């Protein structure tokens, strides 16, 4: 049955409607919205396909191009993300967000010098969005610079309608670089905003477990309630529920 | 033609927008909106390399000096880089692969593989030893090329680095050889037995696991350490050499008229040839338990009876392996049958 697993149906279990209900016109914005929902549900693969469907409807829809690149990054396919960013840059030359996405892909692929160059380039453009500042923050966090916090603040200040998503991204970014206490502050706000987002609960639970908070178990259980097949959450829950020795081994990265 | 991005009205025939540079043909031609995906087989390999990069030393070694604070100040970046380059290059090309410049060294890696296989095929001969040396040299070059060349620009530093890595790798090659071929021992024969097609100076391979007294029979070729049997010296410089077992523990071995006599039975001169230096001897001795009477060609003549017996009788502990294969020369390569 494996050959049928990638067929797309209107499966509500895989792409839960987090925002509301009602009939929608299946335009690019609709697929974009669904992609965001899939992302919040930690289904990056389906999110990527929704972005592709959005582009099938409207190939000049910028958010879908940017979303595709980000989903490739989330899936760990960094060289492919760089290639796709280059392709998107053909249609949207010198777009700061695409340059920033490329910088993020380079950074996570351990190409720091290139990432820095692309980030420098993106930030020098006009109309810089929050994602550009978040990527800048990531570059600075990588180089252990304290200015990173200012970049995150700047990103949050710039994001008007996407403030919650930006906050979510900021929380995830800080979590990735071990700044758990700050990340928890952001993520707690995010889970209030997106209570049905498995990914948000997981990120919060992860940070809480790393900080040794007992609430971690609740957060991770909530995540697994929303997404029962979330492997990372299951593993983290095992760590959070373990005894002293188990937690110690988790801390040391041996479990 | 109107630009989809900035809505600027361009001249017909233009491929890019005059104002913003966007591709104008995007609307006219179908655009592939499905991104390239990573092959399934690549995923575990990439994950492995990412895990490797997570280690601090490798991250610090990857070009930028971001994590230098993780190391004490007295360790220079160049030393760190050279050290980790040498360690990672134990698998030739690994350091380059992590640095994503494997293509710059790929032919050297191919040469290393070819040289290694050739040297193993010819191991024991002069050419084989020479090829093994070349293999080591190429391996060291790969290690040096991985990082050291970029960090040290002076000739004397480079030479010193090369020599240090050469010594390090030489020791490791020997250690790896012992671990990988733990049951095999190579050595030169110091006996000439035409019926077994074993000639003096042949390179034989033996198994360590078959030196129990139960496995041993008369005529076997065994690798014996002979350094404690007197200062008589071999033709070869090796401390151990392949010799022929004439008598087992408890046997009575005698030499009469230039022939071996074991327990009163005269042995065939072709199957159990008596070495030149022993032909002049005439004695009879009883081989103690856990000992063997061996036959080997020594330099010199004029041994007394007691010296000859001392040379010929070796204990079980001095036996290292039992030969099963003629390795060199190639024209006689094959299993030693019946011995």
C-alpha cells in the first residue's frame, strides 16, 4: 500500500482545520493557509505539497515560493532548498526574504561564510520582513553574538499580521540554540494562540523538559494527543517521564 | 509585456523586466512548481555527516573559527585543524567529504584503494612491500591535504607534519593489520621441501588458531620464534620463520646417514629433507612433551650434538601459526596440501 500513501485526499486528520470552518474557494491563498496549518501540525511534507498546489494555481504567489523553501529546510533538505531558492530568485530577483531563506539553508548546512554573506545581502535591501531578521538572529546566534536578541525583537516589531507565527519561529530558533528559558516565554504565548498546533506543544514541551519543568509532560502529552504519531514527542516524553538516571542520560545526550 | 511582480509594462520580446529584473516568460511558459527532493538513499548519509558535524572539534575544524573558545588558548587553530584532519583521514577521504571537497582528492583515494589491493596481493614480495609503502605514503598525503597544507605554509612545518603523520599511520597500519588479519601470520620459509612445492624463501601464510598439538602432524610447516634457541642466525632477518615439524612430543628422532629416523622409521628424504648443516650430525634424542623437533636451514656448520639438539627442539609456546597457503611467488600460489 505504500505507493498510495502520498495520494492527496481531503483528509482532515492529516491537515486539521485549525483556524475555523466553512467552505473556501480553492485558490492559492486557500492552499497557503492549509500549508500553514500542516506546518503547525508538524506535517512538513504535506505543507510542502500544499505550497506546490498553491503555485500550480498561481505561479507568481511569492509566499508559496518562500514557504516551499522553508519546508525543504524543515525537512532537512538544505541543498535542495538552496537550489529552489535560486529558482525562486529568478522570478523574484534580490528578494530579501528569499536571500534570507537561502542564508538559513546554508547556515544549517554548515556553510557559515555563505550564510553570513546572504544574510548581509538580504538585510541591506529595502522592505525587509520579519523572517530576514530572524535569519539574521540565527546567524548571530551561531556566532554566539548577543545582538541576536535585538534582531528577534526587530522581527517581532516588524510582523504585524503574522506576529504569532513570527513569535513561534523565534521560539523555535531560540530552542535550537539552547536558549530554553527565553524560548519558553515565546512558546507559551504561541500555544495560547494555536492550541491545536502539535508542533507548538512539542517545542514548548521540549524546552520545558530541558529546563527540568514538570509541565513538560503535560505539554508533550497534549502534543501527542493532537498528533499521536509524533516520534520526537514520544521520545522526549520518555525522557521527561524517566527517573533521575534517565533524565541525566537525556541531559548528556546519551538517551 | 506586463511584469507580474512590479506591473511595469515592458517591451515585447524582453525576457526580464526592465524595472525589477523578474523573469517575464514566467506567465507565458508553464513553471515547474515542484521542488527537487532528496533521494531516499542520501538521507542516512547526510544525517550521518550532520551528526558528525555536531561534534565540537569538527565544527571548529570546518573552516570558520566560531567555536574556538571551546579549546584552550595554547592549542593553536593550525594544530587543532591538522590533528583532526589526520584523525578523520584514517578513513581516506572522510575529512574531505565532511568538508565537501571530496572531488579534490577522489583520484588519490582511488589510487590508495588500488595500491592497497595490489600490495596485499603481492604482500611478502619486494614489490608488495614497496607498494605497501606507497599506499602508506598516499594515505598520509590525503591526511596532509585535508587540512595541514592549508594551515602550514612553510616547507619545514609541512615536512614535519608529513613525517609525524607518517609515523602515526605506520603504527596504525601495523595495528590494523594485526586486528583485521588476527588469525593470519605471514613469514618466510627457511626449509626446502620439493614435494610440498615449498622452497626456501617462499612467503607462507598460516593460521594462529591451528597450533594446538592435536592439529599438528609430522611434516607441517609452522611459524616458529627461534630467538631463544641460540645465536645461530637465519638467512632472513625475521625473528620468526616457517620451519618443518619432524617429530612431535614423545617421539624419538634420530639422524642416520643423512636421513631423519622417527621412532625407528626412516623418513623419505624428499618429504622430510635434512638440512645441510644437520647432515653432518648423527644423534638420537627424545622430544619432550609440548615440544617439537623442527627442521630448518641455518647458516654455518660445525655444531656440536648438544647445540644441534638445542636448535632443533622448540617448545609449543614458540610456535605461532601453522601454514596453509603459499602466497609468494605467484606462480606457486596455492594451498599446501597434505602438510
